[in-house]
């Protein structure tokens, strides 16, 4: 790993909720036991049932965690951003991977030795606490995802749009909340577990009710309160 790459990994670790409280010595040991790899969009980091042995730290870009449904559809479980760690649960349990991991854009990912990761946790209490907090959050997120998948489609779409509005929207007076760089229809359909055709029908319903407007990949939320109500958040 070059000094520039090592600095990127170190800075990402220091900003990570899981790794950020670890001692400098711990982080440098983890970096020494890592390699940085660049994945192009749609490249796969690992497949479900692959053997374990490494953890993955997203340094730049975005990685989707996915599974196939019984009818062959790809279901996005969650998306991992820079600073988030992937694959550590398989290391702790010594079991094969439980899902696929795919880069959704060009991404730089540090691949960390599982053995070094376990040793670092044993020797650094702050790191151990960070791992516990992170795993607890992932457990709650998993429960939430399973709950959402049991909802009818309009509610799932409304919940996704509310999440996008919270994270990446801009409010414009007289128009509403604008999502200028929203996910593609295929990405949204995957995230809420439906086909593009069914997604379009749900969007049509919201357009007819005056809740949203769509212009290409730009989505304008005209009635955020009504959208939250459709998501069951009122």
C-alpha cells in the first residue's frame, strides 16, 4: 500500500463509527494487515456463501449488500457508505458470507485480514466497544428492513422517498423538496423489492394525488406531510 493509500485508509478508519475510537497503534496495525482495491461500478466484492477471512472497509464510493429472492429478484438489504465495515459478522461466526456485496459506483475498499481484525479487537477495548455499537445498529437496521418488506408497495416507496428527502434533498420555496440526484428506477425498485413496472404504478398513484412530481431522475416531493402519512410516519 502506498503512503497516499495508507493515509486514505487511516483517515477513513478515524472517521468510522466502528473504528474511529481505536488507538493509533491499533489502526496502523490494521492498515499493515490490509490492501486497498478499486472496484468499478457493478463489480462484486464477494458472493453469498463465499468463504470468510476478511473484512471490508469502504473508503470511497458505495457498496450494496444484496440477496436473491425466491423468485429470482435481487433485493438490496442495505447500502454501505465510506467509513462502514462489511463482512465482519462472518469473521466472528466463522461462517460463509450471508449475502452478496456489489459496488454501485467506482469504490476504493480496504480489505482487512480477519485474523488481524480479531486480534485488534482483543487488544483494544475502545475498538471492541465500537464494534459492539456498530453490530447493535446493524441488528436494529436488519429488523427494520424485514418489517418494511412486509408492507404494501406504496408504503415501501413512501418510506424510501422520506429517507431520501431526509438525507439528500433541497427545499425550494414554492416547489417542495427536490431530489436532484435520486437513485435510478432500477435501484429504487431493487431497494424496496419490486419490479420497475410496479414501481412506476406506485409513482403514478403519488403523482395523481399531487404528492410527488418526476422529471427524469429528479423527484420533487410536493406534499412531504402526505408522503410521511403514506409511509406510516404521521
